[in-house]
């Protein structure tokens, strides 16, 4: 299984430059000035006039780099890379949706496929299940158990009704 590690870089602040943001370039990662006693410890690698201290960054509403961009997925060291063929749009959407857990998701999916203990429901059927509030296997199983219980309750009720009819018949009711 792969694991998640944080390859934090000491020279990066993981805060986005508010000056560049205001210039229409929102993704510039500020650098940390690690010199002891630096008055403005955050410096922009793009524009030398963008230097800030923490209070200024707060006042300017500087955004943190999203954690999903910092946490890089580290594949299982025993694993190997293989070439597979996908449409570029599929790969891009998969990476967006499973950012930081791309490799573990693929590995888990492939292992489940091999095991055969696997059920894929997609498209219209999945939409119908979701419309009924069934979003995962536990909910679907609970619904099936509920139906089975209803059926057995109905059988019990029918059996009681049948017995009642016999008693009434024996008592000459309706004749
Ligand atoms: Zn800047």
C-alpha cells in the first residue's frame, strides 16, 4: 500500500503571494526568509517588492497553499511503474478527484477486480440507487434486509389471517 508523506520544503512558506494575486497571478508560493531576525520573513520569488511579515499577510488575506497540493502521494516502495493507456481527460479527472491518493486508489481497485469480490454499478442504475438514498453497499444491504423483513411479516400476517378464516368457517360465520 502506498503512503502519504509531506515533503515540506523549508524555503517555501506555503502561503500564496497576495501581491501577485492582485496582479492576476494567484499561484505564486511565497518563500521564507530564514535569516534570524528577518523583519519581513516572506518574500516573493517573482516580484522583489512583494515582501511581507505575518501581520501584513493576514491583513491582505493571503491564502494558504491547499493541503491537497502539499501532500504528495508516495507509492509503495515495493511497487513498480507500469504504462497503461487512458484518454488524457480521464487521467486528468481521476487525478483531480483522487488527488494525493491516485496510486492507492488504482491499486485497491485492481486488487478488488482480481479478487472478484467486486460489484460496479455505474450510470443510470447508480443514479437510480442514489435517488433512493442508497449511496453505498451498507445502505443497499440494509434496504434488502428491510424488504426481506417486510416479506416475512406479510407471510406471518397472511398465515394468521388464514387461521382466523378457518376458525370463522368452523364457527359457521357467514353461513
Ligand atoms: Zn508576488
